[in-house]
C-alpha cells in the first residue's frame, strides 16, 4: 500500500509543475490548432514571454492567466492559435479596446474555453454566477470580423450545432464555429 502511495506523491509534483514549464506551454498552446498550423506558430507564454518564434504568421497563447501551480490541462488555459488579424482582436479584448483589423481574423481553440455568457464579454469561467446564456465551449474556431455588422443576420443560438454569434451588440462580436466535441463540457446545451 505505501509503495503505491509513494508513487502517487512522486507523480503529483510532476503534474502540478508541468503547467509551468515552457515545454508544456508550447505543447498545450500549439495543440489548440491543427499541427500544420501549431507546429510553425509563434508561442507566447502565460507571462507574455515569446517561447518560440514561428514562421507562418500564427500565434498560439493562453487566453486566461496561469493560476499558481500551473494549469491542470490545456483546456484550463483556454489555449488559442490566432492569425495576425485575430491577434489584434485578442490584444484589443485583453485591453478592453475596440478591435481594429485589416481583414477578418481566425482563431482555433481545439481545447475549448472556460465558458462565458454568450452576450457578456469578460464573464470567463463564471459558470455559477447566474448567467442566462452561459456556454462552456469545447473544440471550436472563431471568425473575428473586420466589419462587425457583417454578422448582423447570424443567429445567437449556441444550442443548434451551427455557427452562431457571440457577444452580439458589443465591440467584441464574433462568429463561433463549433467543431466535433464542442458540447463535451456542457452536454445539456447540445442539439436535441
């Protein structure tokens, strides 16, 4: 019995510290996109340091701060890989400024995110805060529009499985494109 317990204690520090290592961050963030994008992308750490320069114009990074002790997994980091226009969108979101894009931008988030109210920016991870339109997304892509009005006719219904608009009526409006596994974290929102 104690032999097994000793083995468990050996694993715990490795698991907890893994989220703090540069190697772990590179693997976790780049796997938010297909390998043909992530393998050649620039990687930004949770602290904002460039861990690896890329060659394809894409940038992979976490979208939430790293907690003390590291992320439990890639999903907990809300890892995202963005093209140059979407990087500008992400930076504007982080700074609460209006995004200014040269053209539409694209973001891959194959690990999903921590959840957000579909109509209220900055509600990340507030699943139990009483939001009426909360969705914790699994794998998805996002289209960040240069012209937000181009999404005016799109639905906001995230329960149909079809692409839908998030943050409608705000400067951060964008199109969510569910991928296989989208409802893994919130199966009650899946199409019936």
